[in-house]
């Protein structure tokens, strides 16, 4: 089996759970569209409501520090500007983020939800036209081979939900850890061309089970114990614009589809 895109995910709000998409368009100098364009900032954080440049994750409420965020799903409708939040499949609130009232509705939910963890209500910051509020200052996307996660499960001794790795693209049809060999090479994904720049070290956010918000695994520790490194997945930047959809081929430099 040749490598193909198995899943595509974006995270409209940094720290919350993923939103699956079946197709997207990639542009040089950008990551996945609508990925981590919003974030929650503690009231004490000195950060603009609509930052014009990348902001370090230290300014935000993150899954690594607040695992209960892992129980909240985010769905963003770009056509209407409405962000809807869900828990266990049930909508708990929604708000139009182009409206101060809509943002206040989202902030009010997190004020109550994190009331025992934050000294003051968080602010929702960001915009669809602003920078990605990801851990990486350079715009790009993360790629993980599903076979690597299966191999990790062997070491962990229990199932590992791929969404723990919070990747943009999940690839099927590779050998375990094959994506590490793509570093410093260009790959073609759909009709887009990417430059794979480095391996990724999962943060402690990967220890949190998506959907429950329970910190129940130690991914980095398991990687180190089983493989002698604490990395899973690779980071890539867009070289040539193109369309990417589930089922599209992933072709490393010099490779070919079968």
C-alpha cells in the first residue's frame, strides 16, 4: 500500500479537541486553514485580543496545563463565524465570534468550566485572518504515520488514540517511523508540496485522553523507554500551494505511487 492521507484535522481553538475535515487547500507561508486561529488567554496575560503576529503558548490556557479542555470539542463555521462547543456529543454553548456578545458567551462557558483552575475568567483571542496560535512560530503543519502510533501502542501496552498527537495530517500505508526519513526532504501531498523540516516532540498534552479530559498515559516517557527518543511525527511547511483530501497520495522525494 502506498502512503495516503488517512485523516485531516484542524483545531479552531488551541487546546480544545479536533475538528475533522475531508479536504483543504494549503498555501505557502500558512498552516492548515482555520487551525489554531483562536485561543484562550488568562485574564492576567498581556496579549492583544486580535494579535497581528505569533504569540508564545506560555500566554495561553493550554491542554498541557488544563487537561479538562480535552473534554471539549470545537466546531467552527467559517461561513457564519459561529463557534460551537460540545461535551460528550452535546452542544453546551455557541457564539458568533465576530460579535462581542458571541465571544462573551464562549468566555462565560470557560469561566464556569475552569472556575477552580483559573483565578479569573479567560479571554478568547485571535481571528481567522490573524496568525496561527500554535506552539511553532513558523507556520506549517504536523504529520504522523498511523503505523508509528500502532508501534507506540505496543510499548504503551494499551490503545493510543491518534488524536492525542494533535496532528494536522495522519498518513496510512507507511512503515512505523518511516516519516522520520522524510526530514530535510520535500514530499507531495495531494497537489501540494511540503518541506519536512524536523521531528516533533509531543508535549504533555498527549498524555490527556481526547473526549474525557483525563490524563491517563505518559506518551513521551513511553517513547523514550521503547525507542530511545521522545518524538512522534514531523513538522512540515508548505512549498507549493495545492489541494489535499482524505485518500490523496503522499509521495516522498524520489518516490512514486504504485
